[in-house]
C-alpha cells in the first residue's frame, strides 16, 4: 500500500510548479507531511473523514483549508488527508446534510416532521435557523464516529498488510536454497 500511495502522489517538482502553492511551499513541502508511515497515514485518514462531515460550503473551500492547516500543524500525511476529505463532494452533500440533520435531531430529541411539512420559499429562513443546531450536532457526531471507525479500520488494514508481507517473506526465506 505504501508503494502504491507513493506512486500516485505528486513529486516535489510538480508541487513547486503549482502557482498558488508558492507562498506556502515551506509548509507544504515539510518531509513529515509526505511520509507514508502507519501513524501518519492512519491519523490522516481518520481526520480526513472527520473533516469531510463539516457541512459543505461551496463558494469557500473550507474543507481544504482546514485540512491544510491541521495536516501541517500535526505532521499528517497530506495526500491521504486530501484524498479522504473528498469523500465529501457534490454527489454526497445532500445525503450527508440530510443524514447529519436527522442524526442531530435524534440526539437533540427534536421532531422535525412539523418543520418539514411547512417548507416553502416564504419561511425558508426560519426553517434554516431551526435546522442549524441539528445539522451541526449531527455533523459533529457523524464525523467523530466515522473518524473513530476509519482509524480502527485503517490500523487494522495496515497491520493485516504487514502480516501478509511478513508471512510472504518468511515463506520465501524457508524456500531459499540457503535454508535447505
């Protein structure tokens, strides 16, 4: 997995040619942000899932800005972090927002059916004001839950892959002519 991730990641020269990264080159090219170690990758995967549940802000790329700042501050693997954040995209925004509102309303013990029945363009501002609380709480809960599950899953997959590679290496060593 580490080799595949390295193969699809842009190299330093390609990053230096991107005009809008030039002011941030000292931060973006920190070696720790491009290491493919288990802790860096699994933490980046978990944080990316958490950030993906931030409610979408189409005109302003809030997800990417948060990823960049937190990833550089904590030395997380930036390619994995950015790739994971793109779980949240224009195709997944509607289910993500509706799911966040639903989970938030459940956690708050609120019934949103009366609100939904009276949706029209005249009272949209009032309805949006009523949905912000459940949306933010649901997004926080779903983000934390997906981050926890993602972290455990990424750790498990990484460990399983290491075990497979160690088993192959042991089998090769047993079959080699030096051991016979």
